[in-house]
C-alpha cells in the first residue's frame, strides 16, 4: 500500500487531486426509499429537477424516467413531495 504524505511533507504550492462525491456512496443514510409508480408518471421530470443528489436517472434516448440511483439517494423525499401525480412513494428501507 502506498504511503500518503501528510500536509507537513508536501511541497509549497503542491497540487493535489480534486475531491469528488462520486467516490462516496451515501445511500446507506436513508431510512425511507423512493419507489416509482410508472402508471401514474407523466415524465414531467419535476422529480429529476428537484433531486438535490442527482439520484434520479432519466433515459435520454427514450425521454422517460428510468430509475433511482440508490447509491446516492438519501431518502429525503423531495421527489415524492414535488411529484404532481404522486408517482413516487416513500417506503420504509429494507435490508439489501
């Protein structure tokens, strides 16, 4: 395993790799998960626009709602709250 330098060992003006939240899957924080109800969905994408974690996946070729990215969904429920057709319900999280 490569030993990482601490901040005292870095050169002045050293450039470090930028951080990315893609490396940190945060979906295990939630206690409720969104569940899509396709027969109610009108593909208005209000859920997608409102999601603070970019956890709603839209299929660009079909122009339709596709799935939730549960690796990053924190279960805040904003998507369900904002959906005008109630096509998303928040359900209790279950063991994976």
